[in-house]
C-alpha cells in the first residue's frame, strides 16, 4: 500500500522506513513543525525523576543549556520511541511505560506515589493531558518545563496534495489527536476533503480517531495498543 504519514519530520522518516521494510510505500507529510525552546527555566532541585510524553521532548532538551544538570535523573517515558530518544540525548536510566499518557501516569504513581515525590515534566507547548491533575491525588507533584513547541502547517505538503489529487494513496496514518484534526482542516482548505474521506485512516487510539469520526469519516481503524508496532499490525490485518 501507498500510505500518507502525518507525523513531525523525524518521526515520519522513522515510520516511513518501518513501512518500507514491510513492503509499503510512504509519502511523508509532516503536519507539525517542531521547534526547541532553549530559554525555558529548568530547576532540577528536589526532583526525583523526569517525565517525557514525546520523543520531541528528548530531542529538544538535548540542546538545552541545563541538560548536564538533569542527565543523571531517571526518565519515565511514555513509549519505546521516546525512551530511545531519551537515551540518545544522554539519559542512562530510562524506563518506558509502553503505552499512552495514562500508562505513564500509572507508572509514575507506582514508582513515586508512596513518597510524595516531585517530578520534572519536559513537555511541549500543546498538551493533550494534564499529568499534574492525574498525579496530584497520589501525592506526586509536577514541575512542567516547556522545551519544544509544535506549530501546525496551514496546508498539506505539495507531495501529499499531488498524491491525493491523483488518487494515489490507500490510507493515512494518524498518531495524535492534534495532527488528525489538522489533517481534516488542511484537507478541507485544500479542497480534498471528499477525496480523503474515501481513504482508510489508521489511528493510534480512539482519542486520535475522534476528529475523523467528527468529520464524517467512515473507514477509521484503531490500533489494539497505542504504539507503532500495533499500528503496523493494523495495516497487516486490514
């Protein structure tokens, strides 16, 4: 199948390679531009661990001037890809929740809920879940440091528009609720909404799929687990 990948550039390239390894073709169409925020204050004092819900946070903090001050801290990562990015940034003690933000919150509670810990959340400017609210009832406090921003594109990339206009795609991969919503908006703005409604849409979770259901899309499939392995398995079973 020829598939459209809507993740930010670095993630899209990795996903495209995984698709090609399985015999698919990939058209990379990043719908978010990731920019590091290096001026954010980071205070490692009294911090027990670091939380990361995106590999973008790991890549962004690698350029932060306070990296050396926090690299000794353990990292709780939302999934394997985020964990790999954290290790690549120089963090040695990294554990993956192998799930979504809810799984990460559960991991944090399991590790630190009994000792009233303070955790440092390296986050993006746009966040889908309030981890502080999830953890506060368990005695875990969160210090949030915004280390990257994700800016939405206003139109689909040219290669994606060309492929869609030529009916050259079988489906679209959606990894976040925000990019799914941006995809719908861009397709409508580019006059391609009816074209994309006819495609298969593969979603990381039900929350990701909601924006597509709201837009009237019918061929929406959801992975059994919120990770890329499950997404690729979904392609094989569809």
